[in-house]
C-alpha cells in the first residue's frame, strides 16, 4: 500500500504517520505538506526515509497534487487551515485550502481512480445545548458556525457530491477535539500547558462552560485506519471517545496536574460565535467496524501530554512568542 498523507507534517497528520509506520510496517508513506506556520518537519523526524517520503507542496497546486495522487494507492486528506480563532481574523486561507484544495484533490482522485479518505470535524454539525440528550450522528444536519467549520462543511459536501456524481471511492470521518503530542501551541490544551511552563496564567474564554469531546490523537488514528481498511465506500463515520469536559474543568485539571492552585487562571474575552457544546455518538464506527478507543483515561492522557511539552521545549519554544503576539492582536 502506498499512502499519500496530506497535512502529514501537522499535529494529527504526523501522529497518524507515526501510527501507520508502527502498525503497518509494509506500507509506504508519502507526506504531502506545504509547511505553513502549522506544519513542522520535526513532527516526522526519525522515521526511515526509505519508508516515509516528503513532498513540500500546496494542495491547491493542481499539477503537483495530480502528480502525487497518480503515484499512490490511497489518499488520506488531513491538510487544512485548522484554527477557529485564525479563521475569524483571516478567513481567505480557509476558503482556499479547505475548499479549493479539497477540490483539487477530488479532481486528481477522480482522474486517477484512487481511494480517498477525507478528514473532517464534528464542528460541521454546529453546536448542542448543554442538556441536549442527543449527540451528533452521521445523520445530523450540517449547521456550521465559523469560517473554519463552514469551509470544512463545504469540503465534506464536495466529497459527497464527487462520490455520488462521479463514483469516486471516498469515505469521510468527522472527529471531535484531539489532544496529544505535536499539537500547535495556538490550540487550547498546549496553549495553557506552555503558558504555565512559562510562568503565566492560563486563559479561559468567556465563562468556560463550553464543552468539548476530547479524544487522544492515537484513537483518531486507529479510527481512520479501520475506516480505510473496512469502511463502506460513500459513508461517513463519526470518531469520538465519550470525552466531554467543559473548558473550566480542563484548565483546573491542568493546573492541578502541574502543581498549581486550580483557581490560578484568567477569564479573557469570549470567542465571537463560540460553539457551546460538541458531543459525538461513535456507535456506527464501533458497531459496524469494531473500533474502540484505547486512551479513555483523560487524566493520564493529559499527564502524558504535559510531560511531552515539558520534555520538548525546543519543539514549541520557536512558535510560542509569535502565537501569543497573535492572541494579543485578537484581544484574547
Ligand atoms: P494542523 O493545523 O496542526 O495541521 C495542518 C497541516 O496541513 C500542517 O502541516 C500544514 O502545513 C498543512 N497545510 C495547511 N494548508 C496546506 C496546503 N494548502 N497544502 C498543503 N498542506 C497544507 O491541523 P490538525 O489539528 O492536525 O488537523 C488536521 C485535520 O484534522 C484537519 O483537516 C482538521 O480539520 C481535522 N480535525 C482536527 C481536529 C483537532 O482537534 N485538531 C479535530 C477534528 C478534525
Ligand atoms: O486560550 C484559549 N482559551 C479557551 O478557553 C483557547 C485557545 C481556546 N479556548 C476554548 C475555545 C474552545 O471552546 O477552548 C476550546 C478549544 O479550543 P481550540 O483548541 O481552539 O479548539 P476548537 O475551537 O474546539 O476546535 C478544535 O476542535 C475541532 C480544532 O482546533 C479544530 O481543528 C477541530 O476541527
């Protein structure tokens, strides 16, 4: 199997590459990544270059993506602009990469008749009330709130249409919030860990009652592999590990695990349009394809993640000051 992994130098893509490298030693992996501010070759360092290849290119580049797709058996499409806060201040890269880039991949996959798995997010379904007993399912209506989630929703729609109209062999997965090693310091958990490591106070948006459904990135990777190998062509699968926590609880747990007073954080201005709650019903993936999450102890997963950031200061330091400057501009 020759896999083409777009966005394989980012957080989830690189964890997926490392996962496949470990569990499918016969497979050949090509990472296709533009190395935006979010991509980092260090994320895939140390892997045997005869098994893991790298192409630095943009998914919007029709010729480059066509050539790379022609040479693989299957594409796992992670590449995206992924941060909601950025999308509120500068939406164009989201429209370009998430929509136009996915279009270029679809055209290449159609031309060369290759298998595609498209990585999406639970945010395409909008948000839930705190007391809603129903979680998101593959049949939930699309109702995205932000420029980020609306461009991800658009890319899902393109994939569905290319499957129905042209018969491309595609599956889609919509996953909940990931955490783990190699996550950019702009995101909630690594931002707070590195703020504490630098002697500052974590920053909670609004009241902090917003709920996210946390999943360890290893469990996301195993879900994607199961779908690639056993998924029904044309189907959508939701990936989640019943990890609902509100942001206030997560900040307090981080402070406790890092030996600080649990009230030692600041409330900052809320994110405009801030989704209240995400929650995934992953029963289709569990019942039809036999997937189960393994990393369900959030406390110990968070401890491991804190330790990873403590041990890898040289990885995150170069991004940290720039990221906080950006947050100062955003007023958060
Ligand atoms: P990330 O921002 O850490 O990584 C994105 C990667 O894509 C980077 O390596 C970047 O260089 C690359 N990239 C961006 N634009 C590109 C372009 N035009 N051409 C080629 N490469 C480009 O993102 P992430 O958090 O790892 O998310 C990966 C995927 O998973 C995204 O599709 C995202 O929507 C989805 N997702 C993320 C989460 C989460 O919690 N982070 C949850 C569900 C789904
Ligand atoms: O400093 C912060 N303080 C804070 O309270 C930051 C950065 C975030 N937050 C809140 C906002 C969210 O409610 O924490 C929650 C998580 O924020 P993010 O890490 O920005 O993630 P979110 O907006 O939920 O989106 C993530 O999950 C779904 C990923 O970034 C997306 O790519 C994915 O699709």
